[in-house]
């Protein structure tokens, strides 16, 4: 059984930093494409960052240079370092995993809320 558990969300001031963690069990992050999505109230879920199993990393334009995705193979964890956060980063953040290249995801966490105060 695959489980993804996010943590690290909370309230942060604009311009501050926050690090989200995703603990993965039931599959190996090293051989998975891992991603972070977010969904703000009234908006569609959007891909924030992706770490493909082949090593290719993707960021959506609005977070480039501010957010950084990483993985720890030994701990089987995935992280999202969020720097210089903005009010528009406020959303529920979800960790997702797939055995493919990232066109769809079979496994999802329950989400962690990030709220940026201006």
C-alpha cells in the first residue's frame, strides 16, 4: 500500500520561507516521479514542481527561482523549499507520485495548508 504524508505547512509572512516534506511509503522515490501540486480556494489544482525519476526537474513559471524540489533517497522523502513566498502562494499543497514520467499521478497525499499573510 502506497502512502504519501505531507507536513510542514502553516502560516508564514510574505517574503518568508517554509519547507514542506512528503514521507513516502510503499514505493521508492528514487524510481518514482514525484511532484508537488497546489490548489487555492475556487481555483483548479496546478502543478508546482516535479522531480522525474530520470532526474529532470520542472517548475511552474510563477515559482521559478523561489521554490526548490528535492528528494532524499535514503529517507524516502521529497521536499519543497519555498522561499520569498507571496500571498498568491496560499493554497493546499499536495504531494503526488507516479511510476511514469508525470502526465498523471496514481498516488496522492492528504495535503498540507500553506497560508501567506501580507
